[in-house]
């Protein structure tokens, strides 16, 4: 399952995504975690110290390696230079799988040991002063989009992405790459503003959106969220002594997390697992093609000097059971 956590800055999405990763690992599930936020905090939330978090390899700085590996022997992609963030796979492309070892994981992922297992952690890399005026953060998240476009994940396998705050992912097709999107919202007017943006954009693309109410203090907060988002409200969470200890740099064993929060995490997993039966790989592939053509026309063709529509393999559908190129 491919799962995104989104929300406004300060909503608690990184904390909740890290708790969800810990929960999945604790039940023995294979997990790839990706920090795609402009502020890189997922590593710290998973227990890395500042030095370890800073040492995570940046996917954005290894984009050439990612492109060279993924294009494989696809004859429609002449070079890494003509491969953009939305380039879809085709016959001859290399695909990624959650449980395997490959050069992309070797270069970009690092194992993080948690209480009851290990997660592969990947990070886009931080937005730096060097990016100002010459690039935008979308160029860094492009590495994530390429990997998700080439990812074949199966039942009981999880890719959890902590997305950049707000609605920046709508600048590309990245928001359509997930089986389910958990929007973390506080019970305030500002807290639900991103929900309204996501709901509007997602409506036409079949994006499954569920709201996780965070920092909820009582029934009035729950009623407010229910009034604002209706049946999209999946679960709510409140104050956690375990989370407070973690944020102070004094993490407790994950098994000591409050039972109410553990139940909330089980609810998130059940919602994610239920999407497996809803998967439509043909629609997923069509959406990849749609956003690739859109990006090709708006900037890609001019940037690369190539007709990027020619990269589309009309007979190819990304799905489970495909044989990987070598």
C-alpha cells in the first residue's frame, strides 16, 4: 500500500506518520518510509539523532542514478537527460519493489532500527539557500515521484510518505500516486483549510482521502471536525505522554504508547489495507500518462529538447506480476 500523510505545517503529520511506521514495523510488515517534506523531520521522529538524520543520503542529489536505473532498457527513453519526474515506465523499464535490494535503495535508503524491527528510510533532502532563485522544491520531490511511478507494491507491503505541508504536491501528479491519503487536521478553521484544497483537487482523480483529527481535546473538537469534513473523518487522537517524551528526546519503548493511540493506528492500517481490493492499475497508469503529457507540454519538451510524449508505451500497464528488466 502506498500511503501519504499530508496537512498544514504544525498539524502533527510527521509525528503521526512516524507513529504509523512504528506500528507497521511492530506487526512485522515490510515498510519503506520516505521523507518528502521541505522540513526534513521524519528521521528525528523515528529516533535518529541530529547527526544521523543529517547523514541521510538525499534522493534529490542522486536523481541521475535513479533515472539511469529506472529507465533500464526502455527504448523510448533515450537518456537520463530526457527523463523527467513524471516519465512513466514502459517495456524495458526497471521497477522497484518494497522487499528487494537494488541500486536505488543502496544509494538512497538507510535502515533505521526501531524497537521491534527495521524500516528503510529515504529522504528527498532539505531545501537549501542554494535552491532559491534557481530551483523549486518540486525538483527534489521529483525523485520521489519517479520512484513511485516505477513502484510495484503488493498486499501487506507499505510505502509511507511524509509529504510537504500544504497542497504543493498538486503542482504535479504526485498526489495521485497513493492508495490512500491521510490528512492530519487540527480542530480549527486553519486546520481544515488544507482539507478543503485537497478535497477539491482530489475529486476528479479518484484520490481516497481520510482525515485524522489531531490534538483533539474533547467531544466539541470531534463535533467540529465532523461538521466540517463529514464522513471523511476516520479517527481522532489527543494528547500523548509517549509523544511528549519522544519530542523531548527521551523516547519510551513503543509498546508503552497509550492504548487509545494504538487503536487509532490500527484503524489507519485497516483503512489502508481495505484499499487493496479497490486497486485499478489501468487507471493508475492512465493518470501517470495524463500528468506526464501535462508536464511535457508545459515545460518538459522545452527543457529537454525532446518530444516526451514519445516516452509513453501505449500497451504498458503497471501492475503486480510484471517481470523486472535486468
